[in-house]
């Protein structure tokens, strides 16, 4: 995984107290490296590597490249555990985005990134520039971005600050994505007090390209020109991702606003089209996005990958502010900028393309033999640094790790002896839970039909997007669950992979690749590193079982506030392919009168550890989640895919947040028809154990469903029927609860909007 991940420790001072790295060294400057997020040992290592004290610009370059965000110094030893190879993987971890082969010379590029801390400090711009950055990661590979997904988590909406943040983030995502013209077609929205002081904003992007257009982040041979294309460089965003997002959030976070990048989606749109034309005309040898670490990354990573050096002239960088120092130019993360590496004979063509798309292009460097990046500013050489010293030689830490001392007590703290809730009240409470209810309030602000190829819209288990002009479609889903991973990070993370694969199967797709966004607290705490290690193991085990490679991702550490870490929150993004697209997709709105409701998977499990009903009805989180069953998982996924491809069932919907009761209710609401379900134990309705789904079947197709289930050894049983205008739950001893479909819709579709109607501040 490259450029984009865990976060360093640099906290920028307010502008009036900004650190002047160009001053002559004094005794007081001993602490400069610490303010740049470097430890004393790291500063010593830099001195030893250079054989001298670093110049101010060099220290700035090391600070951003050796940050957690860019170097993965606390996570790299664990990330190597991920399986990342498969016959269809074209580009794996280490580039701007992962790329897989779709057949017929079609490729797909996918990437996920976090913009957590910037979005807390300035929610609109933090989220908007998160979208801009992930788009660039994808079109850097030669792909046209076709869709976005957002995974966003906040504190509960009863607090005005959380409503303000949620409103700003959704507006930022929609404002940028809609203006650029890339639809946001899915994602997940959750609310939990764990995220009150540190929201999570993870964004995933998918792009499609022809094989001949694939381009990598390489610098090319000596003599190649480095051309900076796009927006001018400014002081906004200095250290934005590698600095601002590096320290715990606190009361002074508002003072950090100058470090939040400012996005311009219209500039990004011009940059996308200019770059895609450059690829189509074979005018570039390599491309690097200017994201985290800005120019420093754009020079050092391509040079290190290519085994070359570079001569750079900072005076050639087009700027929008006067008097920028060398460290400022090298650290700035101003948006909408790309570095393209060009054969000198093609320079005029590149400049012509940039001019026609009304974006600026400046030659700022030339590739040289050797491995030294030499940078001039004015009449001075401000840096001479080996490229690999910035990239490959970044420190790697074996952080102490240890199981949290409170975990055993949490596992033993179960709901076994608590009173049975009123089932009807529980269902209504869950449908009114903003983390479970429809995210319509958010996704209706997003344009999800810009290309006209969105076959499955937001609100379903996965998205499905046609590759225009072909029989192929890409299925994509993203899943996360911090509460589950708090209770058992290994089991919780593995279950997320299995859930994502099941979601992909509901539209008949086979799985291709995983990208992950790993959101955690401070890596300096042994219990956090234990959670991280266990999460990586869980993802790896599930991916190995299903044969899915991990082709990229992001690590975000230091998600804490007031000394309290967020729940460990891995997010799994999964890409799948179906070719051809099933004729009758089993989506939620297709249930009708007279059909049967079947439950696939074990129906009688009663574990409520980490479940929504446990939290909503009892205000409780405890117990140990059930471990996934790898054999059952594979068989349920295969059964689901077969049924979707055949079109022999009308609806397929996985059982997840809220359990079977919510899954059935979501089908009833989408299809606008009543459902009657029988249950033997109230816990069967609300259990969220894995590898289970609800199917709605026409009576004449039941035999086919049962045949496939028996062949694969998957339990399947009839639990009810479709009809009427109520969601009816029938239990033992004549217990019966009814909720009108219209009343359920009001709860479910209005849960967020009712809360957001309250004053934001």
C-alpha cells in the first residue's frame, strides 16, 4: 500500500505562530524535528544517512515522507500478512491504486482513503478534498473514475456538533463529486458515541480503463521531464494529510484550519480530462498524484521506483501566493495537481493538451542518473537527498502489542439473563436507528446516475455498474462495524470480508479484490496495536479462504480525542464482476403478493454480541461474537450467486445490522407490501451472526432453491409469506406483533431527517 495511510504526529501551529524552517539554526531549534513529527531517534538517523545536519527543506521532506501517513512505519510489518497475488491482479499494493483484469482488455482500478481529521476541523472542505484525492489516485492509473462510495461515521445525532459535522461532510462529498461528474452510488453511514470526538470519513473510488492506457507512478529514464499539471500551489494544505491528521483531535482543532486543503472540483474536472487525453495519445511515461506530502512525494516516489534521481527547480512551480519558502512548497498539499513524466520530444504536445483544457503545466524538473533528488530555490540548493532515503529507508517499528486487559470482562458481560423485550417495540426502535435506517437523507444529495450505467442504486446490498458498451458489470460494496471489532477484532474483521462477499453474490458477481481502510486509535498503545494485528489476521484469513487478493488500502492511526480511542473500525471494500449481467436482478423492491419468504443459513442462532438490538434496547455492548464458519461461508456465497445468476429468486438480502427482522422489513418497505414471519425465539429475529440471508421466492421456484441448497449443504427453511399491508411477527404462545408498512417506512426513511431538522448549532 502506498502514499496514504496512518498518520504522523506533526501538529501545525496557528498561522501567526507558524514555524519558520528557513531561519538560521539556534539552540532553540533542537525541537524543530519534534514539531515536524520526527522523534529524536529519527532525527539522528537522518543526520547519519546524510552525513550532516539536514537543511530546513530536507527536514521538511523527511517529516512528511517518514510520517505514518506515507511510510506506514507502525503498520508495515503487519500489512505484509495480506494475500495480494492472483492471476487477475495487474497492479497490487505499492501504487496509487490497485488494478485488476476484467477480460477483453478491460481493467478496473480501485482505491480507498481516509480524510478523518481534516473533516473534523473543516467538514465541508475536509470531505470534499478527500473525494478529490481519491479521484486522482484512480485516474493517475489511466482510468476514468466512474463511481464513489462513502463510509462515514459520527457521534450520535442528538448532539448539535455531530449534526453539524454530518451535514458538512455530506455536503462536501456531494458538492465535489456532483460537480466533477462522478456519481456516489453507495456506502455506509453510522452513528456511535465512539466517534463523537473523531469522525471517520472514508471514500472509495472505482475507475475503468483499457489495458493500453494503464500508466504507473514511474519517473522514466534520465532526460525525462517532470511536468507539474493543474492548480497552483498555495499555503492551504501544508501538511494537510501527513500533518493535520497526525495528532489526536482536541479543543484546539479549530486553529488547524490552515492545514485543511481547499478543493476546486471544476479544476479537478479539467485535470481529469487533460490527463485522460494524455494517456489516450501516449504522451506520458509515468504519472504521480500530488496528495499526501505534495511535491516531495511526487518527486521521491517515482524516482525511487525507477531507480533514478532528479534535478528540481522550485522557482518553476506555479504558485498562487507570493514568497513561499522551499519547505512550504515541498510540503504543501494543495489540491488538483499531478506530476507527469514526459519525453522531451513530446513536451509541446503535453503543453498543448493542458492549454486546451485550460489547466496550467510547468516543467519543474528533469530525471537524472543516480539516486539523488537535488532541489534548487532561488540561487540556493535547498535539498540534496537520495530518493530511497525518503521512501524505502523510512523507519519500521515493531510496536508493543498486548490484548486489552478489559476484553475478558467484556466477553463475559452478556445479555443472557436480561428481560425479553417487546418484539414490536424493538423492531420500531431499530428501524428508527440512524445507523440502520435508510441513508436517503445523505444519498439523495448525491447524483448516482450521471453515466446512466448504475444498474443497482443506493440502498441495496451492493452497487452494480455496467461497463458502458459491454456485457460486463462491476459489483462493489463496502462494509464496516466498529462495535463488532471492539468485541473481537479478528472475528469481526473476518466477518466483514464474508459479509462483503455475500453482498457481491446477491447480484450474481464473483469476487475479484479487496481494498481496506483500517481506522484505529494511537499505535503507541499496546492494546491498539493488538487490535490492529488481530484485524489484519482476520481479514487475511477470510481473504485466503475465499481466494480474494488485497490490492491496496489505507491505514489511519491516531483516531482519538481526549485520550479515548475510537472503536477499531476496519472498512472492507470489495470489487466483483458479473458477465453477463443477470436478466432479473434479485433487488429489494421485487417482492409481491403470494410469494414465500425463505431463510438461508442457520436460523436458530441466538448470539446477540455486538448486535444493534443489544445496543438500542439495552444500551449494552458485550459478549463475544460468533466466529465465522469458512465452509458455510463459501457455500452460502456460492448458493447466493447461483440463485442470482439463474434469476430463480425474486429478492436476495443479507442479514446484517438489526438481524432478520430488519432485513424482512427493508424488503417490505422497498416492495411496498406486507410480510408475515414466524419465529421460535425472539433472539432469532435480531441476531446478526454471519452467512445468513433472506430470500423471497415465487412458489413455483421453491423446489429449485431447495435443490441448490441441498447440493451445497446449506440450511434453508420457509419462515413466512408475502401479502397484506403489515409486517407481522408471529412467535410462540400466540405472540403476535404487527407494524404497518407505511408506518415502518416513515420510521425507516425519516430517521435521519427527523434528527437533522433540529438546529445544527
